[in-house]
């Protein structure tokens, strides 16, 4: 095809090869930053290496509890996601094997109660109302009510499950009508219903067919039929199929292939084909291929912040979301070789000192395993 417009040696192709895309440049930058970290690590004496690998629990706790008490003005963009902030922070604290002070726990339960709609479900924050305009037009009655959302409901229920105890668990009203339509909505609805022991045939009807229609030619799962496969939706779709006992309907060989090939040469996982790696996908992707993981355990070196907390990748700022999912992915990796929940991981499964061992999670709900069992017993008796 020499000289043709579509040939690989055409002037256009040569120019494209000489002019890297923005994504290519970003990819090279991430690779160089990550390899620089690995080089620095391997040049250190073994004592200094051990210090570098140690999970700075006190600093992570300081970052997390500070966020639970007060957040700066830059967080106003997350105002409709306040139950998520509770979940990211409180779940991270639980993963570290710690708990919040009693008065902070009470405040969190009270706060989430104020996000709860009387008809069930949780909104993005207290007072985030949707007004009944029709009632206003005809009757001049301005009735406001909370607008519950499936994703924030999942975050609130997981937070209350993580806090555990009667006060927290009994505050959940197990009703919710309506919601959104995509794979994340399927997961959050099925996960919450399953955790609260209200999953029934009616709720499960056609869910499997919908998720099946979202598995793409690549093998991963998209948010909606016809969209691109994505790590977060692949977790949501696969976890849902496991929760409704229909996982075998998926093309599992292709799904595993897709997930395995999302690993970058620099370690970690990318969320979509040809995108940059990101620490949070160590949970979204790493969770599904636990036995195949090789690079995941390197993440604490490159993803952590000296001041506590985790970040997306070198060069980014720490945040609560990435702290939650980097720790969740790390926990999943540490326990991936355990034969059962009662046998603790062998030292070789834990990168750095054995004190880096986190609490085990339930991989389908992403709450600390012991808190899941407590909630399961509580709701199955009701
Ligand atoms: Zn991320």
C-alpha cells in the first residue's frame, strides 16, 4: 500500500507518528514518574525500603478524620454527594482497622438520617429538595421533599453498615421507589437490596438481560448498551450478576481478558482501553482478577501521599475517593491468596511490614467483612 493515503508509510501516517497525541504524552509522563519512583525505591538500602513501604496509618487517620469533621470550600462541587464522602472516609477508617469517636459516629448517623427521604432512599444531602411545582401552580403550596438517588442510597447504606450497631442499622428505612437506569444503578439497587435482605424475584426481573446487553465486543461492561466498556461499570455489572446468580451468562473468558489487559506496564490499571492508569481501578478492576494480580501491590509506593491519603497517580492531589478505593484494592490484593476468611494472609502477600495488613472486605459490597456479617444478621432477622 506504499504511497496510498491509508498506507502506514503515507505522509499523513508519518506526520502522526512524529506528532504524539496528548494522551501519548500523558502516558509517557506517568510511566516516567512511576519508574522514577521504582528506581528511587530500588536504590535505597533495605531498611529505608521498609520505611518507604510502611503504611502511614496515623497520617492516613489524620487526613480522614479531619475530612469527616470539616471540608474546605473546594468541596462545594461535591455538595450533592455528601453520603459518598461519609462512605469514602468511614470505610477507609474501617479498612485501617480503626473506628471513629462515638460523638462523630452519632453525628454521621444523624446527618444521614437527614438525607433520608420519608418514603425511603437517600438524597445527596439534607435539604436537597425537589419542589412539587404542580402543587405550587394550582394550590400555591410549596411542598419540598428530598430527592433520593440510588447511588447516594448505596453510599449511605454502606456507611451505616460500616458504622454498625443498632443505632446505625435501625435508622435505615428499607423502602425506595423509582431511580435511574444504567449498570451502576442496577448494582447499587441490587447491592443495597441484598445487604438489607429485601432482594426478591420482582426486583431481579430482567436485570441480567440488561447487563448482558451492556457487555461489549471487548469483553468489559459498559454503563449502557452501545457505550464503551469501563472499569467501574464492569465491576458493577459483574458484581450484580454474581449477586443475582447469573454471572455464568456473561462471556467470562472475554471479561477476564479485558480486565487483565487493562494493567499498565507501569503497574496499576486503566479504566478504559488506551487511557492512563489510576489508583482507584486497583479496586474496580483488581477486585475481579485477584489471582492474576502482580502489579497491584506496588500501588502503595506510587499512590500514597507523604502527608497521608492516596491519590489517582503521581502528580495528582490526594483525595478521599482515591484513599477509599486504593485501600480497598490493597485489601483485596492482600487477601487474594487466602484460602478462606478465617486464615490470615501469609507475610509474602503483604507488601512491606506485616503491620500493613488491612481489614478484609466483602468484594461484592465493598464493606469490611465483619461489618457486613453484622448487618446481614441484623436485617435477616427483621
Ligand atoms: Zn481514579
